[in-house]
C-alpha cells in the first residue's frame, strides 16, 4: 500500500506509460533526471524520453504492479512486479520480474523525481532469455546455488 500522495501519483503515472504516451515522463521527472537500472544509465529528461521510446519499440505490453512504498522527505522507495511482453524475448510470452525503485524527489519543481534507480535481476529479465548467454547464466546460477 502506498499512502504518500506524491509517491502514489508517481506510481500511478508510471504504471500508465506505454509506447503511445512516453511524454508523461515530463510530468513526473525533472529536466535533469538521472535514471539508473542494471542495464543502463540515462541523464536528462529528453534522453530518458528517447530511451523509453526506443525501449517500447518492441514491447507488446509492460505493466507495473506497485505494491509497497514509503517516502520520507525527499526519499521514496517502492516495490513492484513488472510483467513484460517483448517481441524479442521469450517468444513474446509474459516475463514477470520483481524489483524496487529508489527515488529522490526535488524540493521544488512540484516535487518531480530528480533521481530514479531501479534494482532488479537483469539475468531473469534479459540474459537468461538469450540463446547462448542464457544457457551459461542458468548454469552459473545452478552452480552458485550448490
């Protein structure tokens, strides 16, 4: 459950993003946003929008189920499950990945997010889905698990 209104508004807007409306990013992120996830780092709102446009090019659906969130002053944290259908991954079948986002909100600018860092298992999302790399990643995981 997300009680903080600003954090809830962020999650609501983010969960409505798709390839037809990436301009919604401008309403939740500051101009100098720093967006980081296990696969890349993007600086600036225009670069982030271009990155999202490119990411969504092969996405069939991408849904976020935000479960828990807390915010204290400028710092917010939310947990989520992302369910992704991508033309080039898992033959277009849904992939569910658990993750969380650490957010920093600006004190001005209407409280837009100035830093967003996602934490999730990139192997479960991407690397395990690639033909040769996937086999190696799954084998490494089995060895590590004992």
